[in-house]
């Protein structure tokens, strides 16, 4: 039987606009391309997590067409054709369907790992061990696998996976049948989820064979496969970009969770015990910025008077920000632009960025 490591493909989804990280993340260079934490961007970190077990020719990056050049600049070791620019944003179901069709065309029926470019995961070795365990199980069972993360607190920023019966335990990596997907909960519900011990954070990472996901797409979202299959027939030719644009124009916008995962016949999950952070917005930076005795997090020259629980991030660390009598505020200075928002309203940063773009 083919070794799963020799039959594994990574599909990194890196097309997000990253608007919740405005103003540091911009329309021209969103967060996955920024060096937020060290000298490696989030995209490069995603590549680093799989490059030790998957060769470059089997790593695909799906991004927005306008960002394809940034991907190639940051990951020059990948074959040029492995960087696929989506002509429109049509959500994750389109990216998954396209990735599956390209993977099948290039590699037969590989095991696909669907990964994102906005996570921080440590240690890499434990992540790789978990990925290989789920890949082997997905190949042997034909099930669709998703990565759950054992919660460490009652988070309200993540969706949850409700686990059912255990299936296997592979070197202490637990596998379960999945009972249901749960939306982001309120604080009371999140606490209940944590107390049951049956709920995992939904990481948005998946593992399956190309044929298994294409079968579920054909059953539940056939309108995606026809246009994209026709486009992929031209993969690698001079007609590729035009045919892909034509295919994407025919697609509805829908996520893979709603389109497939909540309807699929055999969905399982693996419980990841590695450290996982979804770098979804500014509060994620609190783990990487100095904190004072009053709970203020600051990057730059920060001065406070009767100020508590604030977050200040200056792209230029020589900038000075003074806070007087304010609490739970986020202030960001980058590129000559400033964000001021209450911590409870950070989800609305995306909304105001969209409104600004619409007016420009």
C-alpha cells in the first residue's frame, strides 16, 4: 500500500483580505503576507509547517489573483503553476473544489490537507504527527476529516465541533465521529461547551482524499464542479486564466462548512493538542506584545494615566501614544492611518473597512 507521506498534498488557502487587521493589513498586502511576529510571514509559517513532510511540487497555494505575485515572492521554491490565483472571492467551497480538481488532475487520488495561512501552530512536530495520523485515517476510511483543537478556555471567537463516538487512538492522537458543527457561541454557551468535554474548537483545517471530497461536492454542490472542471481541463495552458475566470463567474458564494461538512455522510475529526491560535484580529497580538501592570499591551512609546486593559500597536516603534482615563480600547497606527475601537467592537473593523473602500 502506498505510504501516506508519499501521497499527501497540501492546499494552503491564502486569499483572505485580512481586513480585521486594518490599517496594518491593506488591500494591497493583507495580513497573510505580513511579518507580524518575526521575520516569517503567516503564509511562510504555513509553508514551514508542511515543507518537512510534503515536497514543494505537491504544495498548492490558492490565493486571490491580485496576490499571486506576493505568494511567488514569498515562496519562490514552489513551481509557478502551483500558485493559483482565484479571479473572484467565492468563499472556501470554491477554493476547496478547485484545489481538489487540480490535485486529482496532477496527482491522481491524493490525500489532501486543506490548510490556512492565518494560524500560529506550535510545536511543528506535533502538528505534523497529527496531520499524518488524520491523513492515514482519511485514506483508509474514505471519511472527511476536520481538525478540532482541544479548548483551553471558553472562547467565543471560534466555532465548535461536537464530538461523537471515538473511532481510533493513534499514538495518543484521538479520532472521533463528528456529531455537529456549532456556531460561535455566547459566553454562557462557550462555558457549557468547555464543561462537557465533548466540544473542540473548529480550526478550519481539513484532510480527505480528492475522490472523497469530489464525491460529496457532486452530491451536495454540483453547481460548483461543472464550471470548475471545465476550467481545470485547461490547467497549465494559455487558456487557463480565462477559463478559470469564466468558471468562477458561475459560482455561488458559500463556505465549505455550510455546503459540504454539515451534510456529508461520514465526517470525523482528530483532536489536536498542539498550541493553535487563529490570527483573526488585533486581540491575537496580546500574546506577543509587552503588558504593563494595568493590563495595557503596547508596541511603541506608550504612556498611560488611569488607563486599563488597552492594546496599542504602532508600526513605527518610535511613535508615542498617551492614554488617559480609557479602558478596553484598541489603537493601531500604521501607514499614516489610525484605528481606534473598543475591544467589544473589533468584529466591526471589517465592516468599516468595507464602507471606506466602497466610498473610495
